[in-house]
C-alpha cells in the first residue's frame, strides 16, 4: 500500500494519512519501547509486529462481541487501517488485580484480586506525567462530558469482560489494561489506539510470569520472548496472523 503523509509520530507508533480515504488512517507499530515517561528507551526488533498482530486480533474479538473499535483491516504485519478519531485526552485504566502504580499509591496488597474491577481515568499528557483525574477535573478541563465518561466506563468494563474470558481460555490472566477512546467520523465513541503487551498486563495463568512490558520496565528478561509467547497464545487458531510473527 502507498502511504499518505505522516500525520503523527508518537513514542511507539506512527500515523499516516490513508492514500484514498480522508476518514481513515494507517497506523504503523514501530519497534521502539519506552517506559517511565521516556526515562527508559530502547528498540526491540519484532516488538512492533507482535503488538500490531495482537491488537488486530483483540479488536476483531471485541467487534465480534459488539464493542465498537477503530480497527478496519491489517495492511501487513506492522500496519493497520483504522478510522480517524477525534481522541479524548484521557487514558482509561481497568484493574482486576492490584499491582503497578496502584500498590504504590494506595494500601492494596500486591496480587490482591479486585472484584469488582477498578476503573481509573488519567489525563493523557507526557508533560504532566499522565496524572489521575476525577469527573470534576475532566469537566473543568473540557476533556469530556459526563455522558461521554459514563460511556467510556461502560465500554471499558465490557472490554474487560470479553478480553478476560478470551485470554483465560489461552492461559493468560488479564491483570490490568489501558484504553484510549475517540469519536469516529459517524460521531460514535469507539475504542482506539492499541491493545497489546505495551498497554496491558498479561500474566501466565500458572506461573504468574509477565508476558508484557513489565519485562522491560523491571528488567525481567527477554522482552521479545515474552511478547512472542503472548502473541502465539492470542493468535492461536488464526493461521494467517500466526504466519506473520517473527522468528
Ligand atoms: P504516544 O502519543 O503516547 O507517544 P503512540 O506512539 O502510541 O503514543 O502514538 C499513537 C498516537 O495516536 C496516540 O497519541 C493516540 O492517542 C493516537 N491515536 C490512536 N488511535 C487513533 C486514531 N484512530 N485516530 C487518531 N489518533 C489516534
Ligand atoms: P500502572 O499500574 O503503571 O498505572 O499501569 C496500569 C496499566 O496501564 C498497565 O496495564 C499498563 C498500562 N499503561 C499504559 O498503557 N501506558 C502508560 O503510560 C502506563 C503508565 C500504563
Ligand atoms: N508508556 C509510558 C512511557 O513510555 C509508560 C509505561 O508504559 O510504563 O513512558
């Protein structure tokens, strides 16, 4: 596919105009990996491919269950066509098990089950370090309306149900994850960005070992091996995508 103009280059992905359709974009998953607001930066060859294929599969699973997403189609192993969204400057986090920043901020015990799950909203801003915000902050900053926040929360909990079940069948615990939402050209709020080991915590159901970015954040070993293991399990049964995995 011929690529249109580069619209945006982020920490891990690049967005290009679609060569024919104004309402679409091409999202490219690069091999760059960062953590702790760019304190840690590296490149992991093959990571972009894993994240692209995993995201594509999980978006398909969500669409099949009636959850609206921006996903349209794969172009190749590291590029996908998505709807152009007007993004909310919010990150919506959903937690099933207490770990990560939660146990640093509040008196939860590491590994404690959270039932019902906890949903948090963060202001998406590298400058401010993605701080947690409540409805008053969101309203005052004009980030979203009450109805929009309620819709994002509802969709996040539905994503959690669908993906927790899908992953459990593949020996993966969905510990927590981050979603981004936007408004599509039809005016609908849909799930955007990516759903991958960069934006979720995936634990092996038996060993509780990380198959996600925590391997990089905490120097726990071979990052690509973890991402590939997650990818093989998530893509099981999808021979076309499995064949595109590196190695
Ligand atoms: P960051 O911007 O945090 O460095 P990335 O490198 O992942 O992150 O860049 C992807 C960017 O694209 C993010 O800012 C995200 O909000 C934005 N984005 C994701 N999906 C869409 C979409 N469908 N339309 C427009 N922007 C999107
Ligand atoms: P946290 O425990 O560090 O707050 O992370 C919660 C979840 O959000 C975890 O699955 C990783 C994901 N996440 C992102 O996708 N982007 C981020 O910038 C951060 C800090 C976390
Ligand atoms: N994505 C964030 C960063 O690049 C933080 C993280 O995922 O740990 O700094």
